C-alpha cells in the first residue's frame, strides 16, 4: 500500500512534467527538421518519418531529469502534507522508502541504456540515410529567387527553376578565407548516376581564389559531382560502432561516456531522492526545486567535463563517487533523524 501511494504521488507529477517537456522538445525538433526541406523536397509523411527517427534522442534526455525531479517532488509533497510523518510514526523508515525506489530506478536506467546504446545510434543512422536517399533521387528543393540555399558544399542562387533544370545560377563555396570558389552560369541541370550526384553547368565563368591568387575560367560546360553516400549503420554492426570509442576516437569516447553516465543518473542518485524529498514541514522550508536544479546541474556539469577530458575515468569514477557521496549525505541528514 505504501509503494502504491508513493508511486501515485510520483505519477501525478511525472506525466504532466514529461508531456510539457516533450511538447517543447517536439516543437524545437520540428523546427530543426523543417530546415531539411530547404534542400530536399519532402511531404508530410516524410517529415513524420524524420520526426519519429528523432524521437529516441529527444526522449532519452527528457526521461532521467523528469523522473528524478518527479520522485523528489512526489516525496516532498507527501512531506509537506504531513503524510510521510504519519508513515514514520507507523514504523516506516527511510530505508523502506529507498527499497521502494530501487526496482524502478534500475528499470529506468536499463531502459535509458537501451535508448542510448542501441536506439539512438540506429535512429540517427536511419535519419541520415533517409535524407541521403531523398537526395539520391535528385528531388532537390532549390527555390528561385531565394538566398542561403545549400546544395552539398555550395551556396546556390537561381533565377528560374523547372523541376531539375535551372537558369541564372550563382554558386559560392568557401573553405575558410584561404580558398573560395565563385561560379556564375546561364543554365544548369541536376542528375544522379549510380549514387553520384552531379550538377551540370552551361555557359558561365568560374573564379577560384587561393593563396592570394584569383583564377578565372570561362566554360561552356562544367560538372560538379558529389557522392550521395551509402548506408552507415545497421543493427549487426552496433558493436563495431561503439568499438571505435576504444580505438582512439575521442568524439566516440565522449559520446559513449555521456550515454552511459546519463543513463545511470536515476540509479546513482537514488539516495538523493529521500535526501531532497523528505523534510519536516515544521522546521524546514520547501527547497526541493532548488535541490533538484543544483543536483542535476552539478552531475551533468561534472559529466560534461569528465567526458571531454577523461571519458573512461568518468564512467568509472563519477557514478561511484556520486553514489557514495549521496549515501553519506542521506545517512547524515535523513536516516539518523527519521
């Protein structure tokens, strides 16, 4: 009965929090996805597919913070409604409350590990492969008269467009200040030959600036080619994907450390839940919101620093130190008084 009562108090906070954060994250996500349509033509169903591919990464970062905050605030609400004091007077100890949270925090951390180590890499690969497939079909969305449109490494402006044929093209590409390319053509067309994206330009001038020199080329026909790309990841090579973290790939090591440390945050913070949530309303003010912000902020700040500088040390040390430190605080401020 106590377990159901506590879980009910937590669920009443968790689901509204989760839905609000999920809605905000979804709006930001849709704005980012809409940027893809500046280059590739996509319908409503295509955008929906990209949105679904992006969901695992979005949910992964919402769940740990929302779950931790809901657990703390659920206990805090019971404390300031004097209901936890009734439990303690009936013989329920903080140890019993911690035992209630052990299975659910373990389950949440395991689900987050599945998200971070499996679903997110696969969904990101599927996202990029889907966009690459759209590009390979040469369904390019270059609008006439608009600036800032990208086609591969080139910024493109066109006066007129009809399907994949264009008139009055202006292209610009820059590799820093040392190398810049500028092309003007009367007409052009986009094609795809066995995965090779090609833009053919007719009757124009090309300017290439490199090492303080400018070269001009007059051309009747010029071809700009770029490989559209192949599938990058599938379920059978996930091990190879993560193995690169142990072979000197610093960016992959950082991603692995952040994935694991974020996933186990609810589990290693289990003693912070009663520490932040249990209080005597007669003598203490409700500072649970401040504690939540401080606790999550400190953990993720340390995680970021460790993942950037010593990812594998961070995977081993941060959870251990965080768990032992929170246990000491729990024993010192909660267990000895309740």
